[in-house]
C-alpha cells in the first residue's frame, strides 16, 4: 500500500520563522514606513531615484529585522563586548587617520569607507546591558561609575569628530540603560538643575553671548552658531537661520488638514532645505497638516510604548535593559528631529525614523527593531 505525504503549505513552512513576531510592533512599523514612502514620493520629486532608493533601504532594513529577530537574546549578549571593542577601536582610528569631509573627521577607509560612530548606536546599549546583567542583584556604586566610563569614552570620541547629533543618540542609548538599571534620581537632579540654570542664563544674556567675536570655549564654532541661531533665527535669515525659518513656515502653512499630497508649495518650490533628509518632517507637515503630525506622533508613541511593554515582559535583565534602551532610541530620534525642524532645538544631523532618507540610519533602525522582535519572541517561547 502506497503512503502519500501531503506537501505542507507555504504558511506551514514559514510558521517556525514567523512564530513569536510581535504583531502590534509590526503594525506600528508598517504605519510609519507607509508615511515615510508617501513623504519621500512627494519631497523627492526632483531627486531622481530617491523614492525607489528609500523603498530599497526599507526592504534591506526589513531583511535585517527578520534575520536579527531569529537570534536569541543570549546570542546577542555574546556579541556585546566584541562589538563595543571594535566600535571604540575604529573611533580611535578615525581620530588618528580618519577621512575629513566638510571640516568633520567621521569616516575611516578599511577598503570600504565606513562611519564607526553608527556602530555605537547599537553596541553601546548592548555593552551596558551586558555589564549590568553580569552584576544582577549586586549592583554597587562603582559599577555605575564603570558604566559611565564605558559610555563617556565613545561619546567623547564622537563629539571630537565633531558629530553632535550622533553623540546625542549614543549618549541617550547608553544613559537609558544606566537609568533603568537603577540609577537614583538624587544623582540626576544636580546636572538637570545646572542645565536648567544654564539655559535661563543663555536666554537672558543671549545678545552678549552671541555677539560677533565672542567664543565659547567648550563648543566648536559651528555648534555655538547653531545655538545662537536657535535663539534668534532672524540674526542671519538667508544663512544659518534659513533652515529653521523655512521649516517653521512649512509647518505653519500646513494648517490643520495640510495642503494635500503633492500640493506643498514650500516643498515643491524648493524653499525647504534638506527636505528629503533632516527636514523631511517639514515637508510632511506642510502636506498633511497638524492632523497628520498628530497621527505620526501617535504612531511613534505607540512604537515606544510597545517596546517598553516588550521590555517589561522580557525574561532576563539583559533583555529588559536592551529592549527599553532600543525603544528610547526611536523616541530620541523622533523628539530631536521634530524639535529641531520646529525650532525648539538646535539643528543637528538627526534623521526622522522611516521618514528621512538615509541608508545607514535605516540599517540601524532595522537592527533595533530586530532586537525588539528577538526579545518579544524569546518572551513568548519562555511562556510556552
């Protein structure tokens, strides 16, 4: 008697690979990716293949997400120290014999030109989560001191390049791990108060501090100019203040409902600088208005909250700290970019996730989302 085996369907064969994927997180990513493609189609109307390249970058990020999601968190933990050491070593190499472009030394040629600071966006939270996992249940003040050293060394090297935007993102990723590891509020209040007093004094004495010829010792000249331009964009409306002024005009002209898809005058008459990269949010705001912005912010908040829920339910301290940090990376990206475009933060090179064009940033997003999916998958496997 012949035995007939029924060939399993594609759904059955793919089920082991897709099992454990977090549906709500994937839905948030789908909404943000759709918004990004709509914005890029309009903002990149005269940039040749930029829309197609943006879609390709998303597909690459999706593939990276899928691959990383298959790696268990304990395997990710084994990569923490090597990845951190490689990242810091490459940052030192940049400082010694890096490639300088537009006054910044951020790249190194290893046969292929790479920007090592991007590695630290993921390596930093991995390293600090590993550090606190090894000391679970017996974290001492000296352990926090070592964690700060592990964080500040690469942040200092990145700021020296100079690259203020990336240093902010790396610092935020590492700080979130230290905070969630149990850093007490009493250690945070003094620097917060000092920062608040500094901002008040800067606003009060802005005409004197930003006068021509006055130099701030602790900042590079371009960083000083960005802060002064934030306080008074009209100081140089056709130069350093042009970005902020045009961004605010585009956001305001969108009104509540926006001018409509492909109808943005500031965008299509090319008044918005960097409208497909750092200032893509201005182009989105003009065409989709306040309502579109609220929906976009809601999608980012949902992504953040879903990531924090995954962190809360993670089976190990390493996974909890890593998931919380990666979730806050997305929040930092969105907060800093929207803040600088709307004129409440200095202009720094921070893209808006899924909306801004950029292959390297999209790869980082795919890695982060893959880590979240991996942790969510491990949580479900533990429960079953």
